[in-house]
C-alpha cells in the first residue's frame, strides 16, 4: 500500500512539488497500479513462451558493404557557398 507520506517522500526525493490534490491522486493511482500487477501475478502462464518482440521478420537489414563514395567536388557541386573544399554556412554558435 502506497500511502500519502510515501508519495510526498518520493516527490521530495525527485525534487517535485505536489499539492494536496496531486498527492491524493498519485497515491490512488499508484495503488491501482500495484493492484493491477498483483492481478497479473495470478494469471497462469505455464507453457506460454515469453514474447519479447513484435517484429517477426528476419534479415530485414541489408549487408553493410563498402563502396566508392562521391568525391569532395561532387558533394560541393551544388553548394551555394564553398571555400577550400568546405561548405560555408551562417554562424550559429557564439553570436
């Protein structure tokens, strides 16, 4: 059972400020969650395999094969501004 004092203590440790309504609400919600988990513990799962992932497809990734990249000149060919083999962009840091 999660009482209001426990909610207040956890809130303080988390540096959260809760009003009285929030303390009451969270106390009820935490207890509802614990009750639900307790009900789940009663479910017979004997013989049910664990289910870890929804994606049942295998081998959906391509092989990582090295290949020739584009040249620096090609990369800069459509750049509005370039200098010394680099893109020129507006300064965004230290303004």
